[in-house]
C-alpha cells in the first residue's frame, strides 16, 4: 500500500529548491569543479527488489538527515505555511519510505529507460531537452558505477509521468491520518488530536479520495446489474466442467452447448466468460460420451463393436480424465472461499476462485480436453490399426507438452497392436479376435496357404508402419505357418528365438511399444532372414525342389529326347485312332514302356511315379493326338509352387511342344517313305521316258516341298528347344539358387513360365501369329497324310503289275502287254492327281509361311527377331515376297 501510494505522488517542477550547502558539498564529493550539473539527492531513494539491491541513502549520516529534513520543511512550508505536526509526520514518512526495500515491478534496464525518456522528449517537441538529457546521461554513465543511475532515472521518470497526469492546480501531499469519517466540503477531515500518524499519504491529485469512491460506485453498479453472484456462477461452471447441469448454467441440446439462460441478468462480459469456460464442459461431455459408448456395452455387443485397440484408447482417455477430476476437486475446495468485491480492502489472501482465475486454471486442461475431443471425432468408425494410425497422425506437433501427451496416449493405444505383431513374427499366431490387425487370415487349402491364406488389409495398416515393413511382417508369419502346416517342420521356433536374442528383444509380451519402430524393424528383419533361410533349406534339401523342376522340364517340356522319340513311336498308332476309342490305361502302359526303353529309367523312382497320362476333354471327330497329354503330380508342399493354374500353363506348353514334335515326327515319316532306294526300285522309274518323266517330276515337287517344310520345322524346333527352353531354364536356375525366401522362388518360377509362354508365341499378344503357325502345322500334317496315301497307291500299282506279270507269263504274252499298259495308264492318272494336290498344298503352305514371317517383326519380344533371322538367313523369303 505504501509503495502504491508513493508512486502516485506528484511534485511540481519548482518544488525541489536545492539547498546551497548541499550543492556545494555534493559538487566537491562527486564532480569536478567545472561540472555544475548534479543529480537530485532523492534520485536514489527508491530502494531495491530482492534480486537487485539499489544503494540506499545512509540514514545514520547526520548530514543526510539534515538535508532530508530541510527539503521536507521547504516542501511542507511552501504549501501549507508551516505546521510542526504536519512537518514532523511528513519527515517520519520520508525516512520510512527512503529506508524501505520496496521496488517497482519492472526490471532495472538503464539503457531502455534512457532511450524511452529521450523518445518521449523528442515526441513532445523538445529536441533540445532530449539532446541535453542524452549528454548528461553519457557523462554520468562514465563517472558512476554500473546500474547506479537506473533508480535516479526511474524516480525522475515516475515524477514526470505523475505530473503530466495531474491537474494544474494540484497540490503537494500532506501527512494524513488513517481512514476515518467521510470527507466534507471537498477537503479531508481533520485528524483527531492524539491519534497516531499512520504514515499513509493521500494522493495530491485525488484530495477527495475520488478513486476510492469510484471503486465503490463500480462495485455497486456491478451488483445492481447482476442478479447471480460470481460464486454461484463459479460453482455452476465447475458443474458444467463435469457434464452436470447447474442451477443457472445448463446444457442446451438445440445449440449443443452450455450457456446461461437469457432470463438470467448478468453483464455481457460475464456471459461471454461463462461460455468460454463452459467449452471445457462441452469437450468433456464429448469425450465421456465416446468412452461410455465403447466401454459401457454388453459383452455380446463389445465382441462385435469394440476391439482391444479401442479399449486401450478408452482406458488412456479415462486415465487422463482422472487427472482432470483431481484438478476439479482442488478447484471445488477453492470455490468455498469468499470472493473479494472490487474496491474492498477486506484483506482476503486465500485461494479464492473467481471466473477470471478459473480461466487461468482451466487453460491447460482445455488444451488437453480439446485434443482428446479432436481424437475422439477422428476415431469414430475406425478400428484397430486404422484407429492407431489416425491418432498417430495428430502426434506430429512441435509443442513438447503436446508431444508428451500424444506419446503417453499412443503407448497405451498401440500396445495391443504391437503385441499382435510380436506374436505373428515370432510365433506365427494371429491373435486377432476382433479383426483389428492389418494381417487377416482366411481358410484355404494347403496348396493355397502361401498365396491366399494371409493378406494385408490396407485400411487397418497404421501410418507409422511402412508398406515395405508390413510386407516383411506378413512374409515372416507366413513362413512360420508354411513350415508348420505344409512342411511339418518345427525348426522355425529356434530361428525365431535366435533372432530375438540377436537384436536384444525379449520374446515375452510387452517387449515392444510405440516409439520403438526401429527396434521392431530390426526384429522383423532378423527374424525374416533366419526363418526364410530355414524354409529354403527345407524346400531344397528335404523336398528337392530343383530336381522336381528339372523333371518337369525333361518330361512335360519334352527335354528328354530319347524318351520323347520312343514315346512318339509307341503311342503314334494308338493316337491315330478316334479319341473315344482310346484307353488311358493302355496309354499308361505305353508310357511305362517308353520310360523303360530310354535313359529315363535311371531317374529317381519317386519322380517317375509322378508322371502320368492325362486325357483331355474331347468332342466328336477328335483323334488321340488332340487329347493326349502328360501331367506331373506335385504334392504338398511343392503344390504351393506348382499350383493348378501353373500346371495348366505347363499343359498348354506341353500341347504346343507335343504338336511340334508330332509335325517333326510326321516329316521324318515322309522322309522314310521317299527314301532314294524306294524310288529307284520303283517300276515306274524303269519304264519309258513319258511315265518316268512324269514320275520324277512329281517326286521332285514332293521333295522340294518336304525340304521347305523340314527347313522351317527344324529351325523353329531348334529355336524353341534351345533359345527358349534352355536359356529360360539357365536363368531360372540362377534365380533359384539366389532366392532368399519363398516369394523370390515363386517370382523366379513365374518369370520362367512367362518367358517360355511369351517366346513360344503362346501369349495373349501373339494369338494372330499363333493361328498362322498352327495353320502351317496342319498343312504339314496334311502333306504327310497325302504322301502316305500317294505312295501307298504307288505300291499297290507296283504289286498289281508284278502279280499279273507272273500269272500271264506262263500263258500268252498279250496279258503281259495289257497289264503293263493298264498300270502305266493308272500311274499316269495318279501322278497327275498327285501333282495337282502338291501344287495346292505348296500354294497354301507358301501363303501361310509368308504371313507367319511377315508377322514376326511385329512381335514385341526381341528373341523372335532371331527366329526370323534363322528362318530367312539367305533372305530367300524376303526376295520372293518382294517379287510378288
């Protein structure tokens, strides 16, 4: 109180006449003779705060006491014309004030205060005074101790400020008694004789205590405008913060907010303040409603609606609300203390609770409650990893308090999720009762366990787990289940334990949590490496995967040459029959015969037992060649690689290669029929010039057409068997050896099959050229059929001629001449018809071959260009097509 009143003292400009004695001694003590300007002695009379001790005047110095006494007497006598009692009281008050340690509530910054004074002087149109002040301040700063000028500058600045705000007729302060009866006549009441002086100075600019009266009037005005006490409002706001309706503050469902009814008369500022404070209650209501909706359910409903992640989230929110409840309990106790009214000096120093204090108390809880409400709104309708990812999205914030709150919340929320990851990676167990994990399992057969048994749900994948890490987590658990279910192997358990020990992570529950993504990734990487290595060892060593792939190449892709040739020979006559007359059991016996007659008999018996005959669906008119095929029985776990769709692709390739081999076998049969010794021994070759020339011309056409067909088939077969199959196998073999996990193995095998299909013109983009190729095959088979019929007819004529000659030679010679002429006549007709058929076949073959060769450059695979180079090495077909 003393300090507040002392700051309101206003002293006129000429109220400090400097005593001559003091001026002389001060000049001799502090300044050289040439400097006539000295600071006022009261410039250091403000005391200091506890941290910065300003120098106090030495009150035990008689010289100083005399100077203070002379100054007070001058000031008091100059205003009131004397008065011993008043002068004595003022002198005691001056001693008390100068001896105190009260300090202004500002930081001592001498430079900033000096600059402020200079700016104020310059802004008031007094630049000369500003320069003079700057010059004096610089000189005093050189000659004084550091921080010793700030009290002087502050005193002068305070006196100047109060003087500017006072009226021109204001007077000096006088000693006054403590508060007594009200003033009368505009002047303070006189002190009762004998009453001790209180040392409280009335402000000179407020001689009638106007400020005190104004505060009382303001209090009465506020009470008149308010029909509800502030204590009642505070109590209702605390109720609203707990989601409870109070006497005045209630929840309005229409506006979805807590508010005072319009009928309650309170100032507008108070109503606004209540609304602001009740926002915390509205947020609390939303958070508590979310918790109630997710936790306070029946067990049957919780099993379908609420998962472990949502339960952990509600538990974390409930824990935060527990701290909030503790704060409200403290505020409830504070609200019991009375609130001092404005302008009163009741001396209430307890922890009372007003609306404005409540704003300060609820500032930080409001931030947390607002964040929880945002999280609640963002998590509605989400489950499991999706909910954890949504909460994690709000954790990217720069505020340390915010980060600490979100980290504490996420550690609780993500605990079930990380436990699911640990159980899946180290044990292969999918502990997901409520469908919250980003990996979902579905019931499938053993052969589809790896490809379709477990999938990733993208909507359940939290954002703090990358897709690459999620795929690695998925593969690790799949490897464990594949070893356990399909391979009947338990070596993965040891590998998982070693991986956890290597990265320093425990295999028990609770070993991982939010914020340990690096540790999780290290565990997943190490576990995946060890478990995948175990799986590869089992596949290659116990189940001999490479041997089975080689067997499929040799028998289904017709890489075992002697076996294929012998099989063609033994099943050829049987397959020439209609398909509905062929017995698959008989063909199985022929297959076994071909195996025993070739080097295939030395293969592993387990592999040979897997090769079986398969008769495809057939229709009317189909021959055995059209429905015959071989299949390979790939059992568990090899059927994971050789699935039904994969074996269907192998069947497609087998049918194509089987038809190519059949065409080559047919041309070989034509060559056997057209051997030179058979032609030279023919009677037509020994007859006259006419029939001989006709016979030789037809045979030449047939030989030329055979050579063209053989050239095409030989080069195309070489391309398929070496450029396609062997090169693709070599690359697949390298990828097979370098595969680190089953996915790499499957990918390498898929590339192997795709390469064969694309290079063999069996892909979707090669359907047009494949039709031309099959047309060429049909023409070659047609040529073989015509050649067999032609030469069979020739042999029949030869036999007829030989038989008749032997019969009639014993009788007359006319029969011999007649039989010979008839044979020559029939042969001529046969050769003419044979020549016409050869021309027709050659024409169709040439047209189909030109179309096939013209389409080869249009194919996208680069290896097909080398096929064109082999077929048209001499550019014969290019010249023929250009001449047309």
